[in-house]
C-alpha cells in the first residue's frame, strides 16, 4: 500500500554527490523530508524522494555544498504528463481504472472449505437463498448474518466462518461429530446374529446365552436372550424381561471366484491432441463464448478440462472463467499376459477386495487361493477366513 501511494504521488530517484553526504541526510531528515531506498555508490549515494521533498532539498544541497541529479522519474504524474497529448489512451486508462473499481464491488468467487460429509452444492444452494451468489454486490452481504444462518439451519455444522475479502467470499466450516446412539438399558432387548458364522467367543453381561463356542448360526438367530425365567423348573414361573448385552465373535468364510483373461486390450496414446477453449462471463450466468479451437475429431479420446479465473491478485478474481479442454487420442491394442502377470494381477485384485470390503475391526485369519490355468484365462478360486463380531441388539416387544 505504501508503494502504491508513493507511485500515485510520484517520486524521483536522486543521485547525490559531494563531501557532506551525512550532513545532507541529517539536514533533510531534520526538515521532515521522507527518503527511502538509499544506496551507496562509488560517487556518492542514490535515494528516492517525493516530488514535494525534492523541492525542499534545494536549500539543503546549497547549504551542504552537495550536488543533486535526477536519475529517474517514477509515478503517475510523470506518466500522465508523458502521454498528455494521447487523450484516447488516457481516457481508456481512466475507464479501465473505473471498471476495476466497479467490478471489485461484487462477489465473483465463492469457496467452501472444511466440509467432508456435507455436500458443497447443498451449502451453495442455501447461501443463494440467503442472498449470496456470484455477482452479488458486497454492500448487500453481512458475513455475520450468513454465519449465523449456517449454524442455525445445519445441524452438521459446529463452527462456521464467512469472510469476504476483495471479490472472494470464503466459507470455512467445521463439521460436528455424528451423535452417538444412546443406550437405554430400561428397554428389554435380545442379542441376535447380524450375519452367519462359527461362534468362537460369547461374552455376555446381561441376559441368558443361547449359543456356545462351536455353534453355527444364521442371520437373525438368537444369541443372548433378554427373557429370563426366575424358576426354570417351574412351568408357572414368572418371566423377567432384561436388556441383554453381549460381545459375540465368530469365524466367517468368504468365498472368492473370478477369472483373469490372458488376452486383453490396452489403451495406447497416439500423441495427437486437440484443445477447445471457451470463456464464461459471470455477468450472463453459465453462458459460454467459444474461442478459436483446434477441433476434436478423435473417435477415442480422454478429456481433461481445467477452469481458470484470472484476477488482479489472490483476493480479487475477475468475473471471467476460462475453460480449457484437452483431448488426448488413444487406440485400443491387443495384448497378452503371461501366467506370472495374470497371477500377480489376481493377487492384487484379492488384496484390493480385502481392503475395500473389510474394516479395521475385522481380523483376517487366513487367505487360501487356488489357480487353475486354461487356454483363455486363469481361473481363481479363493477363501478368506475372518474373525469378527456378529452381535446385534433387537428390542423385545412386550404385550
């Protein structure tokens, strides 16, 4: 900001020579002349000084017997004087400055940070209902009001900060943790199997266990009962309903079967590319203007599109979005795998399936894989043995 102010007022670069340089600087500072970027040279020193300060240095140079010489003139006043006869150029410059000032009074970019579970599009639609959209005048916005609205209408948000700087509005969010289910021990419940498996451990601290180690259970089968008889030998014994709780572990078997073909097609890029460009002006919504393009005539291609919004600085994006689409041509060419390559691919597919389907609470006990080779493919048959919890609480309906 200081350099911008100095450039607007105008300043000169002075070369000062003589034997009283220190006295020259002290006397100039005593008279309140502001100087900056002073450097020593072989003949004396060079220093920047404003136009007003340069006029005050004439008496200082005369008293200290130093000579001053203007090395360079910088600033807006000198630039306007240089082009004073080019009225059209000066008018264009003034119009450009006014346009930049006018455009900086609107919001041209909205960014949302910190959301993982909450969809950004949902937040943007809500902000549009509150008056914040691309092209909204900044004087109509209240960051504090938008922040309060987000916290009031979204239970998923625990903290929000709306900050408008320049032509960019940044919304920073912190999502709240999902509410933990409250366990009501007053409600009678049974413990049933969430899936099938071979029971290995039953640890019950409420209710009556109905299975033991080595039993095979099916989904929904009763594991720990919440219905207790006070006198089991008495047919007329009263029944007590309790909230059964247990930790039941079981061994489960997951079969795997698939084939890996020896012949396949691989994507090979030819090196030919095409580029399409379009300019979207935010004044007119999503309407885009096509720019001179090379054209895309490829039958098979990959498309990569990038969007760039230029700006004067990081906080002053302009209302223009340049979209560039690159098309890369490729061809499908037949390839053949060896037995070793097919085996390695099958192993990687099994490992990826384990990471995708089983969480960290599941123990992988064993993995058995058999390969059978044919002329066309490698047949894979496997078995993944896991050790995991299968207990699930189900409320009891008491009539």
